[in-house]
C-alpha cells in the first residue's frame, strides 16, 4: 500500500513562513499529479495547489502569490512553501498524489493523514 506522510506543520505568527513536505513511499510505479489541500474545523476540504504531470502548477486565489508548491521526483516528495501566512490559513493540510502502483493498472488517488498548521499571534 502506498503511503503519504506529511511533515513540517506547526505554529507560526502572522506574516511568518512554513514549509510542508509530503513523502510518498510504497510500491510506486509512477507518480502522476500531486496536490495540496487543507481543511479547517467545521469546513470543507479545499484545494490549495495542484501540480499536474507536465503542466503548470495551479494555485487557489487565496494562496496565489504567497504559496509555492514543488516536487522532487527523485525522492517522490511534494513540498509546499508558505509565506506571508495569515490566521485564515490555519487548517490541517493534506497532500494528495495520483499514483499507479505495480499491482494496479489504473492510477489511484492517495491521501496523506494531514499536518496541522496554526497561524496565530
């Protein structure tokens, strides 16, 4: 079974920065698109950024200009650099990866278990 493990979350002051990482491991044949999502208490999970294979990274409007998503394919790791953080960025952040394994022909979306980001003064 493929596993995605997020790390790098924590408590930061407004205007601060934080970098999240998401490491994929397991029986990976091909790592396709990857993305970051977040979910605040009582709210729906929302898209933050996606990185399609061979395409440009998409950012939601609230993240555009402040967040940067990038990937290290050699290490099967996804990153999210977050700058100029605001209290409304407080949420659990999840990574998602569309992955084809050696055991399945069709790719499947795998999710990490989340890392908490709290922005507060």
